[in-house]
C-alpha cells in the first residue's frame, strides 16, 4: 500500500514538474524582459512594501478561488493516475482546467482581486501600470 502511494506521489510530482517546465520554457526572452520591466515599474509605483502587499492580496485571492478546484483535480489524479498514461493524464488535466477556467470564473477572480486592491488603496496604480497591456481589465468590468 505504501509503495502504491509513493508511486502516485512520484507521478504527481513529475506531472507538476513537467507542467512548470513547460510553462517556464514557453516564454521567450523578450517576454521575460517585458515581465521584468513590468515588475520593476510596478515596484517603483507601489514601493517595496506596496508590491509585497499587492502580491499577498493576489496570492490570497488566487488561493481562495483556485484551491478548491486544485483539490478536486488532485483527487481526480489520485483515482486515475494508475489507469492512464502520463500523456493521458496531461490531456485530461488540460481538459479539466479548460472546463473550469471559463470567462465568468476569470471575471469573478479579477473582480475579487480588484476589490481587495481597491480596499488597500492600490487599484489605481495597478490599473494604470503596464499590467494593463497584459491583462485587459476592461474585458472583466474593471
């Protein structure tokens, strides 16, 4: 029983590592440079403590909204890990994420982040920063 649990844990870790590797290698050097410039500009606008507070607000909003889904995804992987190939698991996880991350769910999360940043007095700086070139806030009613 312990051996099966370790195998499932190893496979889940490998799946997560593969996903993170794919994500980090999918950005080009100009995209990394643009992201770094955006973070630098936002840090200058909000200050060092402001950017930390904004990151904490973003982390909390994402945690509260995505954690239940990832719990369900983890449970699904526990049940189906041994029955499907790694490619089959990746394809199904991709499908489940696409089914979950609809426009309305994204809008809900963005509006919750906006509310928290507005309560902290940071929404205007974030909205007017270069992040507006990456995230079209007007599409989400912000």
